[in-house]
């Protein structure tokens, strides 16, 4: 089976995120990058499926030049090949523009399954996976905490607030995975060495047939109006135990509908 | 002149750092306390291929250079661990690789790369020879298709954790030699088949080093396990020294960075007399000095590693890197211990453990005095002083 994993490369966890006041976008240039841990989980799932059923995993990333660090990491983990959507014309795309670019790249490849993280660990929009499925005309299976493939059928356990739902579909399909679905493997040293020799295809917006009305800042229909800090947390409630501390805590939790 | 690591070298550094991050201070502290072997750590590194970095790809390794290998070992020590527990798995095979027959390489190297066989022991040092390797007394006598070995060895590390050991033994009596560097040979000893013929006595040291005294009595080794030619074993051993010195230098740099980072952190956090102790020049200057010395030693280490990987002569640089790095690490260790005051002696701060461990690097695998003697004689042209 051919699996395409949409993998975002994000500023490294050691970086303090800054917002450019002019564009209201995250500052990505000039900071170290890494493969998003959420994307690493998606990739891990793809690798496991291919190890079991045979086939290939292609990792697909849209991002600046520094994203190659994360792409190489994905290849070192075991991805067969990679596609990098790399073009200034794509910078500033909103979620729909991003989904259009990713979907257009996916259409160029044979695929049975697309795997995405439920949301990226830097911007947390959580909508791109659904948009890609819509644009490709395939079924989105979301919040998977377990995936099983049997022939042309795919079966997932969909995480819910109280447990999980079992959802089944025909391939081709798209699955978004929860971050806890697995523990991504560390690359083997041999994998790091092999990654150097693997192909990274590069596409521009023009290669994907996308113009400035569809992608990039000019094509974005979503506008960030303001960016601000979340309000400071309110002072907590202090309960002094004078014999009825337990009862007071229980009442407090009941007020919050926690118990 | 480019002082930057390549993207691949940087990736190696980040990945090994991530793996080492799984094994935190408490893991190493516990291993040290119990005088245990960090088996889980060594297994993890082996399964991810890190200890096969120097084995060529055709024998199942990654075929990397000393530069990359040194980054791996540096990061282990920088993480708070101790690369001495496994560095020999990385480079002892170098003697086999350079001087073994194709058949020997095909038989052993892929299994060493895959972790199926551990080769971490190299039996060279003897109680009556010390640094004067050409005076070793362990003998190997040819008997038909076998060699029979008798003798004693001391400070032979990780024999109990290895499947294979390389062993240096005398095949021609010292008095019969014109060239005293001849007459020694290297053998591949399968420790699993040596039971009853090698008595292993672990030595109780100030550090957890898994080292032993060996008493060899009638050990029979098949003649096919002779490495290279008979009588030129000393040359084979010398060939491995530069690599070892560079790698040990990198471990010392890793230690040094650990000490400096811990010392600076503690100096910033510890408040006495209403301000961080790091605000005092008496505290901050020794840390800054140690930092500068480590950075300087690091440049010589990378110069030595680069020359080694280009197959250029690097004896001077490899020796200087080992000398400067081990001394810089020891200076950093002292600065770190002083900064921590009484807490530096408490096991839970890990400073005392690393302090003990890094002291070894000024003495082994070669004493820094002998490094100075080498530089004086072979680089500066002064008379032999010993």
C-alpha cells in the first residue's frame, strides 16, 4: 500500500515562539526546526502499516528551506521518499490554502491512505486534515487512536471523550491520528545515513497549478486580526481545613461539575 | 577554514542527545552505586546502530569517520553518562578491521555491528610492563594448529561483558629480538570458549569501570585466530592509538561541558547572602576559565579528527587533544565541585561521580606525562626522557 504522511516541520521545542507584529504570523525564519512530534506519530503509524502490509511511505511537507531538517529526520525514521512544497508564493497561506497545496501534491502520487496529525503542535488549527480529505474526495477518519487495514478496508478506533468509536471505511481514505497513538521510533544511525541518499521532490505553487488567488497571503481568506497573550490566571481558591476541608473541596468540585 | 559541523553531523549530535536523554541522572547514579553495568543503555545504543558507527557499511555498520564517532561519545558524557562503558565496542574492532583477514572480518564484524557479539576487551597491559608495552611477558606458543597462551594481564576492562577479546601476547622471547618492537602478536579470543583457562578477577576501583586482572593458564587459541602477521602486533596496536586518543578527548570535552553547564546553572540558582553565588567573581571566573579551556581543546580535537579522517598524520594533534581535553575537563570538574560546595560531595548531585570518572582520562588510556614525552621527543625533537 502507498501511504502519504502529511508532516509539518515546526520551530524546535527549545525555541520561544515569537509573532511578527506586521504579519501576525509566527516567526519561522532563522530559528532551528524539527519534525513536529505529532507528525512523527503519524509517520510512525504509516511505517508500521507498511512494515505489515508492504508498500511505501512518502512524507509530504510544506514549509521554508529549514524544513529539510525535519524532512531528513522523517526519512531517517524510515520514510521511503519525501516531497517538499517550497515556494515563497506559498508563504502566508491560511489553512485552506495549505490544504489545497497539500491535496494538489497528493494527487500527483499514487496513494491508498493519507495520514495526518489531528493538529500541528505549533498552530493547533486542527482543520487541515479534514480540508484535504474534502479536496481529495475521500473519507476522513479522525482522531484515530488505533488503525487496522485489511485488504481494501480500513478500521480505526476513534477517540471520544468517554471511550472510542469503531469506524470503518474503504480505501483510499484519510486518517488523522491522536498524539498518543504510538511512541515514534528513534532513527537508527543507518537510517540517518540512508536518508542522505533518498529523494526529496520539490514543488512550487506553479508546479501544483495553484495561483496567488488560492495560496499564499494573497489567497488567504482567513485573516488574523490580533494576537495577544491569554488573560492572566485568576487567583485560586484557598481552603483551610478546619474539619470540613474535604467537604469544601467536594462542594467546590461539584460547583465546577467535575464530580 | 570552516568550523561548522555538517548538517549530517549536527543531526547525529541531536539524535544521540535524544537517545541519551532517555537515561537520566538517576539511572547512572544507581548503576554507579551498585557497581553495575549499564546494560539497558548499551543495548539501546547497539540496537540503534550507534556503536557500529565506525564499521564499514559492507560489514553492517555505518562507515562513519572518527569525527562523527567522537561526537557520539562526547554526547554520552555530556548527557551525564559515561561512554567508557561502551566506547571500546566502537573502536576495538578497528584493529580487526585494519589488520584482520577478509574471512575474519566477514566472520566477526557484521555480528559486532548487529550487537550479536560484543567485542569490548583488549588485553594489553600487564603488571610488570605498564606503559612499556614491548616488555609484556604473556606468551603464546605455537602447537600445531593452535597457540597456547600463558600469562597475566591487568586493567583489562569489560571482559565479563564481552564475547570476544583481542589479546596481545609474546610469540618471540624478548632476548632473541633485534628490534624490540617485534615479537608480539594479536589474537582474537572467543571468551565463551575460554572458560577454565582465563581466571577473571574484577578490580574494585574508585570508579565503576568493570576492569579486571586476568590470569591466563593454558588458553588454546586456533591459529586461524591470529590477527595479521605473527610478530608485528605492537605495530597493530599503535595504529589504533590515535583514534583512541581523539575519542577519549571527545569524552573529556563532553564531561567538561557537563561540568560547566551544571556549575553555571547552580551558580545562578543558589542564593547566599541575598544574591546568586554566581554573582561573585570567585565563583564565576573559574567556570568561565574552564569553559574557555574546553572550547580550545575542542578545536584541537576537531583538527585531529579531521586529519585522521583525511588519513593524514595526526599523532601530534591526537595526543594534544587528549592532553588538553582531559586537563580542561579536570579543571571544569574542580570548578563545578567548588561551586556546589558541600552539595558537590552528595551523590544525588552527580558531581562527585562525574568528578571521579573524568579524573581517569588524565591517566588512561595513556598517562598525560607520556603524552608530554611524546610531544617533546617526536614533535619537538628533544631526547627521549624515559
